[in-house]
């Protein structure tokens, strides 16, 4: 399970909202070509989300703040949600994508600008992530927190570039 982001212009975001198949092709092409419009954080997505949340990060950077697909109002791990996702046409791997608006991207970039790798993991006990059942669940291994933190410079650069261009960001897991 890997975390992914795709930078899109506001016009592309509007098109994605009406044609997620087109957006999925755009995302795959960007990823497969190594485009600077795409970046991924491998299996570190849940750890990064947890660590940012722990610091009071206001923007849901990893999973996005806005939905393309209206999800049912049921428990995430319920049979109803499983059935809904099993029949979903707009599944990009582990559910539908979501997104951050250009304003949310700019706010995230501003918050990330001053955050260091040390800030991200300072004072964190790996057992916190284990107890919270944060994927991939290997937090007892030495260096796992540093592994998550090593993605931060690329994430900071990606969101700074997106904010500079006035881009939105599509977020998904695959």
C-alpha cells in the first residue's frame, strides 16, 4: 500500500471531478514517466500522516481533504463500507482518490516549509505508532521513524512547487 500525490492545475482538477478515469490515466502516466508532477511516499504514508497529525498539522496532507466520491456514512471497517468499495468504479487501488485545493496546498506548503526531519520524529516513541496500528506495523525495527522522516524533504519540495504554480493535489493509495 503506497501513498501517492499528483499535482494538477485548477482546470485539470475540474476535469478530474467529472472524469476520474481520465485523471487516473493522467496519474499513471505521470508516475510511469517519472514526472515531477507525481511523487510517492511508499509505505510511509500512514506513518507520515500520524507524525504530522501528532504535530498538529492542520491539512490532511496524505489522504486529502476533499472527496471526489461521496462515501457512505458508515464505519470505515464495516461490512457496508466493504460492500460499497467492492462495487466502486472509481477505485484507484485502496478506494477513490481525494484532493487538496490550491489554497489547501499553499497552506500545507507553508506549514511544511519550516518543518525538519528532526521536528517530525523528536520525542516520538515507536510504540506509539505500533499501539495506534499505523501501517506498515514494523515500528519495533530500528530506524523506522527515520525511514518515514527521510521522505520529508521531497514532500516539502513537492508541495512548495505545487503551491508556487497554484496547483491542486490529487491524493490516493495504491
